[in-house]
C-alpha cells in the first residue's frame, strides 16, 4: 500500500509511506531516502491516511491495523502520538480524514469511530450496522461560502447496506465540544435515529449503482450530534467500497454516491 502526503508550496512535495504484512510502515523523503520506520502494530496494517494539507513538521499519519489498533504518528520524528484501542480485539479496516483534525475509522466490530488527532480517545462511537464495516468516506467539503451543504459520512458494510451519517456538528462545534461530553455522550450514539430509505439507479459506467441524496438542513434540536439519517439497501452481497462524487452538491441540491 502506498499513500502520499501532499504539501502545498511553490512545488508539490510528496511524502510517501509503505506498509507490509509485518505491521511495519516506512516513510520516505521525496528523493526516495528512508525517513522513518514505524513499528507498533502486531499484525498487518489494513489502511493508512495522512491528514489533509499537513506539512512535514506538523503532519499526522493514521494507521488502522488487523490487531485493532488505531495509531496516530508524528511525521517529523516517526513517534506514536496516540494509540487508540477502542476496536480491539477486532480488526480495523479503513481510515478517512474529514479535515486536518477529524478522522473516522471502521472495524469488524460493526462500529465506526470518530476521532481527533488532538485526543487519545475516540470522540464518539457510531453504531447501526449489523456486520463488519469495511469502508468509511466523508463527503467533500463545501466548494465556496454559498455552498451550505452539510458534511456527511458514508459507511459500507458486509450487512449489505450503506448508512449515511450527518456529521455537520463536527464542523460547526469542533472536536473540543464532543471530547468534553465524555462517555455519557457516546452512549447516546448507540441507537440510530431518523432513518429513511434511499433510492438508487444504475450508473452507466461499469453498472455500479449511484444513489442520489438530497441535501436538506436538519431542523432537529440535536442536529449537532452526529447521527444516522439514511440506510441504503438493495445489494445482494457485501458492500466493500463507497465513494462520494467529488463535485459535491449539484445545482438541484442533490449529491451522488457511488457504491
């Protein structure tokens, strides 16, 4: 597996990282020199992600391992910043960043973790799937100030469904609010709320179904709490991949989801 941390400057700088089944990740400088060897996982690393827009001195790498560990690493020295074990002993499968701070993870324990690079504990645990969650993806950020679309999270699972979660509260309130709520807040996330059926249609490229989701602001008083707002059903087999249309919300107020 390869990942690149893209640094914005006069020239694009690539910060690649490789992982192997031995649970070791290695980072390299743009000229191909070995920078650091990251050893903490006890088994294969399933996925990794860099925080968006980070530079080399402040960048964070997150790894998700078959041992269930979620590790955040400082890129400047290769040391572990936080080691999170909320998925253990179950495998962790995927990591996706919403921005430079908030990221989501998923696991065979059927849950989704929402985390911050500034905390050693998950901000909250999302429950709703009945089988392993294989991938999570945040919707694209608003394109400009006129774009009032809410940030969503899509999760794909072996229970043959995709679930859509409203995570706008993470944008509006920030990680500090959720971290301050503590464990009692996590319990409020155990039950999904506000479910409605999604509709899908075939997509001409490759025959994959594409779901159209209308983006409407929530009027619920608890809209700041990330929660499930939609369950997409219809697949006969596991759903292992999900991807938002990178163009974001269309002119008709809808956005596309490829699955």
